[in-house]
């Protein structure tokens, strides 16, 4: 069995990982309105995916308002986010579209743009974390196999 060594991730990979984990909420402001866009919860991501897949792309402005409503209702508490995206989202985007008649304003475009960045950052962080965890698991399995082989050679009982 060839002896493999565990190498540290490159400096660029470490820097990217640190940037992704320490990403602070982005503040979007336009016309006196402000919104802080941080990491999006899985319920909000699921709602955004649903909007992109289900609704036709002919009415882009309406889809932007739906996306905007999903991101604005995203909260720090997972349970609260689930409640808002499940029950309040329907009324919020219709209120914004039909009553307030906001159709793709600069503020909404800024919020949607910031949330797209956060979705991309999260997927990169998940991919990098998965890669690092696979390497750690590989190392642990090789170590266990090596110790089992050593125990067999010595004649001791092998522990699982």
C-alpha cells in the first residue's frame, strides 16, 4: 500500500474559504430604503428555485417582485423564515405587485442582485466544505485501515 500524505489546502483555497465563512450581510439601499441581505435560509432558497422553475419567464417583472418578497421575508430564525415564506409570501408579493404597484424598481433589483451573490457564495462554500470533509474522511479511513493492519501484524485483537 502506497503511503499517502495529507496536504494542507492551498493558500488561495484557504483565503476563499475564510472569505465565504466571514461574509457579512450586504446592505442594499436606494431612495431611503434599506435592506440587509445575509445568508439565505434553505426555505428561501427553495422558494427562489420554485419561482425560477414554475413561473413562466414572459413576465420578468412579476418574477422579480416574487423573488424580492421571498428575500425580504427571510429572517434569522429558521422557523420564522419557514412561517413567513410559507404563509405570508403569497400575500406580500401580491400586495407589492397589485396594491403598491412596484414593478422591478431599482431597490428591488438591488435586493435580487445581492441575493444572487449570496446564493452563489453559499454553493461555493458548500462545495469547498464537502471537498475538505471528503479529504478528512479519506484520511481517517486510511488511518483506521493502517492501524488494523498494524494490529494484525502484532497479533492484537482488531477493534472496529
